[in-house]
């Protein structure tokens, strides 16, 4: 009887040990799976933070134009850019650089829409071409869901820009959609990011002239540079700023010399060289 009780106690103890071991194994497996799944979630969050930060920077036309200046844009395919002249959190963004635990492979630029217009900056010798484009940050250490093969990736992580390229397809100007520069372009203007723009006015006339906020003035000399007077009535003028490559100034009419009647009127007598006057037909 005593032996049976000892055997039962031993079996019970072994059962408890096995049960605890199995429970511990299940717990550790679940914990490991949780930790493993948390790593991609952390990278995903860091990647989204990187994209938002970059989008905010490229929204500004001066920053964007400096970051992408000289990059080749191919409107028929994917334009690959190895790096940007731009820093985020002190880190220059380029192939192989890291933002937290997200390593950058490259940047891709795709055509969204051809705006089908050339852009003439003031005093430029050649036109620029305007496009809507989408910029993507391609990470090197995330899953295939973060590649150009994923439509979800394309829809969710695109950075929309408007870009001007020169005739050799090099990006010279870019800015975010909805920015002041974008609105200027859509209204028929041209945005000039140069640091030496006239009176610091970056939105300049192109397809359309720009009217001064002075309104109607009483004299041509009242228009402030770079605006010039356009007469709309004998005593009223509008101050307008036009791109002369689009709207050449009209040639000045040649001066005319009035013909004076000869002394003594048009009778039969008066000598001298006179201009005959037309006769009325009654």
C-alpha cells in the first residue's frame, strides 16, 4: 500500500513537471513570435516616418530643387536616383544610408502626368518642360511589400511633386503639390527658385501676364517695377507684368507729321507747295 502511494506521488510529480515544461515551451514560442513580428512593425513605422519627413522637405521649392537638381528624369519609365542633396536628422539621404533601422537602397521617380506645356523663366534661353511626378523611397531591408512591384506600396507611399526639366531631361526645379509654386504653375506662371530673382518675386509671368495689386492707376508712371502700364482708357492704366517671350511688346508706331493747310486757305490764289485736299462728292 505504501509503495503504491509512493508510485502515484512520483507519477503525479512527473506529470506536473512535464505539464509545466510544455506550458513554458508554448509561452516562450509565443514570446519569440511576438518579438519577431514586432521587428517588421518597428521598421514599418520608421519607414513611414522617413517618407513623411521627406515629403515635408520636398514640398518646399528651394529645398526640393536643391535636393534633385541635375537628376535625370525619364517620363517613359522609372528614373532611379542614388541619393539626394538633403539631410534628415543630420543624415544625408543616399544609397546605403540608414534612417533608424531602415536602410535606403535608392529613390525612384515615376511620371504621373505630362502637363504638356513648356515653361519660360524670365530671361531664359530655353524652355523647361513641366510634369507631375511621384517619388518613392526604396528600402533595402524590408519585405517585397515595400517595392515597386507592390501596387499598395505605390498608392500609399508616393510623394507627389511638380518638376521642371531642361531640354536634356535634367531636373532643375521641383516642389510639392499644393505649394505656392505649384499654384503659380497651374495659373500659367513660372516659378523661379533662383536666389537673385527680381524683387524676390519667385512667381513670374509665363503663359499669362500678372496684374499688380495696385489696381487702376491714373498715370503710366505710377506702375512700380517690374510692372508696366497698359492703357485701358484715356486716363486709366493697369499695371501688368508679362513675359516678353510669350507676349512681345508691340512695336512703336512711326511718328507722323501733320499736314498743315497752306496760307490763305484752299482758294485759287495761294502760292507755295500745297497738298491737295480731297473733294466731297455731292
